[in-house]
C-alpha cells in the first residue's frame, strides 16, 4: 500500500472531528438549522452565546443559525444562552474515500462513501 499524506489528512480529520456525523443528511437545500446547531453543540460546551454558535457556523459554513429553537437546540429563557435539547447521535460512521479529487483554491472537495 502506498502512503498518501493527503489521504491521511482526511482520515485524521474525521477521527478528530466526529461532530461532522450530524451533517450526513445534507441535501440540495443545504444544511438545516438543526444540523448546524448540532455541529456547533458538539464543537462547543453547552450554554454558549448565539455569537459563539455563529462563529462556528460562519467559520465552516459561511452562514448563521436562523432559528435556535429547533429539534437540536433551544434558547435558555433567563440567560439567553443556547443549549442542546437532549439528543444523541451514532458516531460509529466510517467514511471511505471513493476518489481523491484535485483541490481548487480554498475549496476542498472529495468523494467519500459512508458506512453506518
């Protein structure tokens, strides 16, 4: 087997950032507020500000969460902070590279097969 540094980078990324599992239901309309909130919740501690969540979603998806009161997050009335609604996810997902594409500029896109 030939060592591939780029391939190793992607597999290390998946192992170290398993919060991406909540994004696997992506469709043509993009990620939902529920998915973005779940990703941010798994990236942060519970009880953060809306701005903390926006910093995460803007960094990775170039957009903000519009509705924080969704199936994955809610606004804490007294503090106006955001918290998860008490859900879990299956992190036993395996991503297998289908083909390694060339990267264009800052856009990085590869095709992976997902095994659940």
